[in-house]
């Protein structure tokens, strides 16, 4: 029987080190017995992950039934001349993609995000089509939505690559700068048919200066250390 | 009226969840385990075939354990599964695995490893008192199967007797008659952190010590053994928090389950517990260990009264009965409860300390039992839980959690050694894991 020289607790005959502090057992009078019975078994049991497919299937069936009900009610009973059920069915479909699909299909978060955005855009396209706002949708809403998604994706990707906070901030600022220029261009083209750069250039100038400053800080190790020292939290 | 209803539960073949069980089942999630384990270490290796026979004969005496968890529209419920016998399995390194509520899942599990027989229970079925009765009865039957005669004394149930409905009543509503309603709250407590282990690894560190030495020192400080251990744990957490050099230190508070049976007589084996919250605020100044013991001692004596407990109990049952909550579908209710527990429920507590008390066994059984142990499952945040169980002269303190660094365990056991209590430590931690020498 050995004691930990560091903690003073008695140890098991099979212990090669103290479980509390890691100090190895060195006892000339009672050497560690490697074949002594262990106090606990070594076999690990795996815990099954939670299976959510059952819940996902149930929800899918419920949503499909609700959609079918809407369609039947619309066609035969309430306001057959107005296609209101198309909105409802579209909304149900978007909800299904956002909430139920993740239960059925374990996809990469990026794939899920892309799919969710696609579903939302498809729904807005449906609304635009039904309300005869097609031209407005194609020329302004769709490009702006895509630009927002692209701009948001840049810092997300940088963060996912485990870059420093500085790099993520830089990429976010750069993406924001480009986005603002694109936004003004889209609005100008939609309204007047011609790109006349205005406010976005001021924003872009500020953005470029900020990114450049951060880039200098990033590339000069001494400056980086100095900034880290002054601004440490 | 209520009694008639509960007495009918066994005949009806299903049980409503009691007040504590509602919480345990609602907040169930993939990495939280409201499963606890009791073990007896015998003086000889377990014979699995005999243990299986013993389980087959013992389970029918405990109809409240032969159940499956089912989801009703408004509440979960326990559906009777007569004839259910848990499979007797070789033990595993990561005990107290979480339950999934999947069909065919066992809410009672039986394991064996060398001389140790272990029983794991989902907390919605029974509390420590009920689980210990089951373990004793099972162990007594096991010894009978191997040729020793064990009488039905010291809490061992006679498996020839029919089960009594009173043993499976929900005792909470019967005593929820206080005019006052109180709820236990408190400010956010200190929560220690560390490197999380990979899913699902449960680090168990067990210290065995003689009760006489503990009692001696506890008496010097003027407290009982539970109060003394609670104070030692609070002191440990204060020291660990202090070593983090925070600018503002948070209060250190324990959640200590209290068995309500001494206050409100009942024969039930289902849950009948409440919790109390001994607390020390290090911002008030430095406390000596003796002062912490005194604080815990007086807190317990002041607040553990029949009247105050009845007020807490009434509040909990009133929540469960409120019509607003009752008619909300169960998935919504469970989500709300899980969120509430994550953001409010566990915040006021630093750690759990449970002590189901002194285990008494019939002398014929006692002669073959070397040690009794209790392990709690993974807590909501992964920090260690602490469970205490004593058998005659020996007391076992078990820490179980999913944080790699054994800081709290080390400080706690080293402190007891310094107070003159000899401790023997065993653990299921991997030895080759790079454990820093401190
Ligand atoms: Zn040690």
C-alpha cells in the first residue's frame, strides 16, 4: 500500500500515479503491481446519439397535411378566385427547409445556410411573381439579397478558418466596403439606369483607410505587440 | 380523494410523473444525465447468472421501476411494463449514461464488475431512498441465490409479499397544503471551469475514509458529518475560486437534496426530496473553516423545518397544477422548462452535494459487503457533482464530472488529510493522460 508523497492520500495497489496530482508512485518496499485488479473497468460504452429522424418525419407529414388542407380549402371553399393557398404552402415549405430538414439530414452548416437562403429567396420570388412585381424583384431585390449574403459569408469563412480577430475584422470591413459600393450601383442602375458614384465612395474611402491601418498593424510584429499591450482586455 | 387516485395508479398500470420527476424528464438532453448509481462491493466476484436470477425475482416486487417513459400530449408519463427485467451487463468505464426516452430503453440498469454490483436509475423513477431499498433487496436475493440465507430486516423488502400501493404514491400533493408559497432562489454562484472531456466521458474520483475520524473532527467544530463535508466542499470551492484571482468573487453555494420522509411520513419509494442551498459569500471577507462549518450548521438548523419545507413544496406543486401550464402541449412545456433551467435553474449553485445517509444492512448481508458507493451522472454544465454514502464505519465521497483537471477533488481530499482524516483514493481516470503535476 502506497501513499502519494504530494497529497498524502492512500492509493490503490494498481495505481502508477496519483489520480489527484499525477505524481508517480515510487515505493521501494511496495512496487506498483501492474497486474493488480483495476478499481474500475476499462471498457468504454458508447452512447447512441439522439435520433431525431422520427420527429422530423412526423413533422414533415403534419406540414404536408396542413399544406394539402390549405390547397383544398382554397380551391373549393374559400375565395377560389384568389390563390392565397400558394402563399401558405410556400411559407410551410420555407419553414420545413429551415426547421425540419436539419432533423432529417445532417449537412454541413454552410450547405444548410445556403439552402435556407435559397428557400427564402424562392419564396420572395413567388410573392413577387404573384403580385406582378417581377421586374422590381429581379433588378433590385434579388441582387441586393445576394450581395448581403456574399458580404456576410466573407467574415464567416475567415472565422471558420480560425484566423485571428484582426483578420476577421479586416475581412468584414473589406466586405462591407465592397457591399456599399455595389448597393449604390444597384440602386442607381434601377432608378436612373446609370451608375453615378456618390455617398458610397465616402464610405469606401473610410473603409479602405481602416483596412489599410489594420493591415499595417497586422504585418508589423512590433506594432502588433504594442497595440495588443495598449488595448488588452 | 387524492389518496384514492394515487392508490389506483398501480392498478391503472401507469403513473403520473411526480413533481421532481417532471423537472428531470423535461430538462433531459443529450449531454445531461439525471441518472445515478448505487454500488455494493462484495467480498467475492459477482456471478452474473445468479444476479440475473435475483433480478428476475426482485423486479416484480418493484412495479414502479418496471416502467417505460412515454410522451403524452400534455405531460410525459411512466407507462407500466409488467415483466420488465433489466439486462445484467458487465460494467463500463463511463457510468451513468444519459437516457434517450427511446422505445425499449431501460430506465433501470444493472452492472457487475469483479465484486461490485451496481444499480443505475433514472431519477424520475425514484430517489436515493427508494433506490437503496431496491439495491438492498436485490443484493439480499443475490446472496440467497448463491446459498446464503438473508432475512428481510433493515429495510430489505420481502419479495414474496405483494407490492403495496403506498410504496408508489406521489407524496408531494398530499403535503402541499401550506398557506404560504415559497421558492428557493439566489444570486448567481461561482462556477468553476476547465478542459471538457470528449463526449461521453465521466471522470470518477472516489475517496474512502473512516467515519469515526470524520465524526471526531466534525464534533470539534460542532456539526454533523454532512454539514462538515458541505463546509469542506464550500471551503474547497472558495480556495479554487481564489486561485483564479478574480476581481470580484462570486458566492459559493451548494445544492443539497433533503429527504422529506423524516418531516412528512410516507412509505413512498418515488421521489420525495427538496433541496436547500447553504452559501458563503467570499466578498464579505475571509472565513476560517470553523466559521464556514458554523454557517452551514446554523443555516441547516434554521431552515430545515417542517413549516418552511411545506411552503417550498406547496409552491412547486402549485406550479405543476397551474391551469396555464397544464394545457400547454408537452413539447412546448419541455422546451420552456429546459431553457428556464439552463438560464436560471442551475445558475445559483456551484455544485451538488448529496448524502442519502447511512446504509444499514442485515448482518448476514453486511458480512459480505466491503464498501458502498454512489455516483451521480453528468451535471448540466459538466462540473463535478459530489455524492456521499456511508456503510457502518466507512464513508465514500465520490466526485463525478466531465472536466479533465481534478482541481476540486485534489483540494478537497488534501484538506481532509490535513485535518487528520486518512483518505484512500481510487479513480477511473486514464493514467497516461497528461495530468499536470501540482
Ligand atoms: Zn497526489
